């Protein structure tokens, strides 16, 4: 690639460092070389009168970048042998590129060869002492695998000195202080890293751990949740953050704030709807909780039933209260609807699953058992069809309106999703259930799981 520039006032506006220099052209040439350099490749800059000609070896750069990107992809997939072979070729072609040694050292560290990693990282820093990633990687090797915190800190400090906004190095310094038991000093660096990049999972996880040690339950919960949001379930840090979030939530619900939240909301709805609301622990209901509207049962009171064996039942009860709240609001506007299923719909459903019924008969199941099984499938799927859409609105409402309820909500939805997952992956359920019903149920469970992921 060739770039041709005219030496004029506009050029010095574009490259102002040379503007006030005594040797303007030499300073301009240096600035142009620095600007148009890529990795170790520097452009050829020549002056012809009032014209500057810049030649950049773009073809070589593109070829080498393509090879390097392939190496990074191979390494990220764990194909270390292929990546090292390709790196050897690149290093032979261009032995002055610091990054090639850095990524080679990182691969060796991943393979468990820490001494080899150090040697390659030293080469990386010999070619470019300002390679921040190599400095951090050296610190990581010494801290995590050599147990040499003092040496690790030298590399981390140098990375921060070169780039005060290097949140990875700042985070690692904080993590090492935590490891040494210096909580206050570690927090200082972690908070600094968080200010630079609040989405870096290692930092939020470190802050969650520190908060747990300090007994700050709210911060331990919120930071562990933030860590989950910044990672995927396959990441090791996610696997560490999830039990921390669950434990922090358990500790918070022991404070029993949920009862007061529920009592206040219940009183508000009793006043708005003009009827009392009874709460009954009932281990025999088919779902975790259910709302029985007074008019539908010819009663004077509404009833919320819940299974007492479930986690964070205050969330289940609050969820049913929101159902009632929406009903009361709809009644006031004259738009409330009662959803029912008919015998005709049930008969059509039975027809659709007739192949399953035949299979059960063939296996020797009694007519009564088959009838109960079919009715259970029909009722269960209807509950999912009716509840899933409105439940999404309810959970967002609870999340936005009642922040102190979030630990309850997190534990409760997590447990319900686990239960649903077991129901559709159970070997016996898969053998007995109609494929279409099982598939539909999985879809509804996935919707709930996606909402949990969105919220937490």
C-alpha cells in the first residue's frame, strides 16, 4: 500500500507533535513511522520535494495476521500442538515479534510447563519490554504456579506503570493481596480495577469473595450475580461464582426480610380487593404454589397454597400475590378473563397422544393409571401454556419492584428450573411421555431458564 501526502499546514495539524519541533521534517518522519507501523512492521517513508511517500507492506502484514489469528483460534480451542507448530513457522519468519513468544509461553503454561512458559515470556519481554500481556502472564505464572508473590508483583507493577488503566494487572495485584490475607490492601486494587472495567468477571468475583469475608452479604450476593452475568456456564469462574451466589442468597434469606415484604403486599391487596388472603402450607398441590381466587371456589377469602419443602417460599407466595394484583387491576378496568379448558379439548389431546396410551396398555398399565397419567399431562401442559407468558411479566415486576426479594427470587427460580430440568431429562419420563408433550415442556423450561439468565 502506498500513501502520498503533501507537506502543508493541514498535514502538521494532523500530526501536531512535529509542529513545534526544531527539525520539523525529521520529527514528522518519526511521527509518521510510529503511526503507520503495525506490530514489528514499519513503513518506508521518503520525501520528494513537498511530497511524502509512505510504503506499507500490507500484503505481508495481512498474511501474517491471518496466520496469527488462526493460531489464536487453535489455542482457544485447546489445539495446542497445532498452534505451537504454526507459531514455530511464524517465529522463524519473524523472530522479532514479541507477541509470538508471549502466546507460545501462554500455551506452555496451559499445558503445565511453567519453566518453558517463563523462558518464552522472557523472550517476549526482551523484544518488547512494554508488552503488557506478557508482563501480566509472567506475574500469573509466578503467583499461581511458583508461589512467588514477590516476583509476580514486580511484573504486575510494571504493567500498571506502563498502563495505569490496565485493569487486568490491577485486579491481579488485588487478588494477590487477598491471597496473602491483606484484605484492605487487596480491596483497594480490586475497587480500582472495578472502576476501570465493571464487567471484568475476575474483579467482580474477587469483590464478592472479599465481601463474604467481611460479612457484607448484600455485596457478596450482588457481585457474585454480576460475575455470573459476565461469564458463561462453561467458564471456571462461573462454576466458582454460582455456589458463592447461592450461599450468599441463603445467608440473606436467613435475615427473614421476605416475610415483612409479603405481609405488606398482602395487606395492600386485601384492602384493594376487599377480601382477606389466607396462606396455607400444602404439600399435596401439583405445583410449587397456587392461587385460589375466592369467587372460583365459592369462598369469602382468596387462598395461596405453597409447598413448604421448597426453597425461599416467600418468593412463591409473592409471585401468587402478583397474579392476584393483576387480576384486581384487570377487574377494575373490566378486562379480566377466566381461562378454562373443555372436555372437547381434553378429548383432542387424548387423541393426539393415543400412540403413547397404546404403548402403556401394551406394557400392562391399568386403565385407571393411564387415565390419571393422561390427565396429568393435559393439566400440566395447560398450566405451562397459561402461566409461562404471564410469569415472565411477574418475575420482571418482582425484580424491579422488590430488590430485597432478589435473593429469594434467585434461589426459588433456580430450584424450579432444576426441578423442571430433571422432569424432562428423567429416563423414565422420556420413555413414557409423548415426544411432542416432552418437547413443548422443554421449551417452556428453557424460557424460564433464559429469564433467570437475563435477571441473574
